[in-house]
C-alpha cells in the first residue's frame, strides 16, 4: 500500500474516536511546524529533493511518511506543478515549487487560522499583502442574493412596462 493510500485510510478511519483525535492533533502540530520551517527559510529552503529527504528536512519523524503525504496532499493545490501523490515513495524526487500567494489563500479556504496566522508569513509577504490576500478571500466568499423583480416593478429589459406586462408574461 502506498503512503498516500495509508494516509487516506487513516484520515477516514474514525472508528476509535480517541485515537483519531490524537492522530489529527499530532498531524496539525506537525503540519504547522513544517509550514513554519518553509516560511522561515523562504526563499532558500531546500524544496527539491527526495520525499524521504524532504520529510527529514521538515522534521517529520522517520516513520511518519504517512503524515508527510498528508502534508503534501494539503499543499498540492498550491504547487505550480501538482504532484501525483499515489506514486510517491521514499526515493521519489519532489519539487515543491510553491505559489505562496495561492498557498495563503488556500489556508484561508481550509479555515486553518493556525496556518494562515503564522508569524513567519512576514518572511514571504508584507503585512499589507497578507491582509490583502485575507481580504480577497473574505470578499470572494460573501454571499450575494440576486434582486428579485416584483410583478409591478419596471421590467429590467428597459421597455418601461411593468414586469408582469412584459418579460414576466
């Protein structure tokens, strides 16, 4: 079974609620630390190496390649060239060519404040840029209702007639 298949199996198996909760908590802590390392080392962090070497550089424990694949699953949408996660093994060459703006936006999308509020983002963007990306996310996700034309309102086609006597027939 591939690391990615094991990751999917682990993340979907919540039969033991306590074990699942512990696993997820540990995963979030490890994920946060990995992103912090990447952002602190921006732009010189070694993001082009084998999966095993990259997991070690991001301080994943040697036996935690499954969680590392979970990390790759999370960052994959923010890569300029997405990875085929099903094919990743210890010696698979990985290039994490990150689109940092997309990454920050996607962290907002994932509703992960423990990631998008990392202080190390200031190594990548100015405070203003960080706020601009957060504002763009919020603006993109504002619910807007369409104005409903009433029967006796002027028709939106511009004819000057009431809607019920024009396009509303």
